C-alpha cells in the first residue's frame, strides 16, 4: 500500500512546477512588444478607452484567456494584441516569457516579450477598447525610476452590505482562532508609479516595466 501511494503521488508531480490553484483565478496575458525606433527599443503601450473597465489607464495589450479561441496563454497575448491594435500576430516574434504575476485581486498575468518590424503608424486601434497607442523608449524608464508606494491587503471573512452582513468564512462557527473572526493580514503590496509625458503608468503595468528595467545591466 505504501509503495502504491508513493507511486501515485509521484504521478501528480508536474515536470515543471506551476501555480497551485491557478484555475481559481482569472487568467490573463499581456504582450510587452519591443519596437526598434531611432536605433533603440521602445515599449508599445496603449491607453484604454473611456468606456471600458479601468477606463483611460495605460497598459500593455492583452486580456483574458478564452478557451474557445486560445490554446495557450501565448495565444491569448497575441490574439488580444491583434484585436486591440490591429497588428498581425504572424509578424510578431515571441522571444520569451517572464514569471507569472499573481495579483491580490484574483488574477494571474502571464507576460510575454516580443519583437516586430512594426512602427506606430502600423497600429490600427479598436476604438471600443483603446483610445490611442504610443511608444516610450526603454531608456526613459532607465533614467526615470518609479515612485514607490504600497497598499495594505487584508482578508475579509465577511462584509457589511447596506442591508445585511454577507459571510464568506464563518470563522467563529467552525472553530477557527479569534484572530480570523475579523479582517486579518498585514501584507503591503508594492505599487509603482511612473509619471511619463504620456500620462501616469502604474499598477501591474508599472510593476512589469520596473521588473524588466531592474533586471537589465
């Protein structure tokens, strides 16, 4: 029995460790597209439309994984880039994937880096999703470090709605220690903010940029 159990455990160990519980999150992907302009690489960024969630914020092209359209998270990043910016995915070369970013808001972001022989003039935005696109050179972010702040992330076993208490985790009833009967947690999530000529870049987009810049020589 012991040998049988051990063999079964070995079978469930992945060849490459992933993210435990990833299916419990909303899974999305973004593309960090590098364009060669004036003999240096620029990041292709976009400002979101005023009529969608996170209106008017600056981000990389990307979106949610769609199992009916995508075979992989890389497919998601390329499809969303083509839909939002009108750039043919066949002309984009993916050079690699960064670590997956797990967000406290319940999302995972798979980050792909690619290159293409496009210029900003080739971009044809979908105005339902994108207000406009622009580029900024990597050197801008090297020479202008972000401001750094933080937000406190807590776990709330219940919330007070206008008319009633909505309980997610009946901590007291199931016998958990008293510290879990109310909101708990002291994790400070870092928030990076770049003030650029094109507007403020912050949140996950700024975090991705800061990670890339911090790893470069």
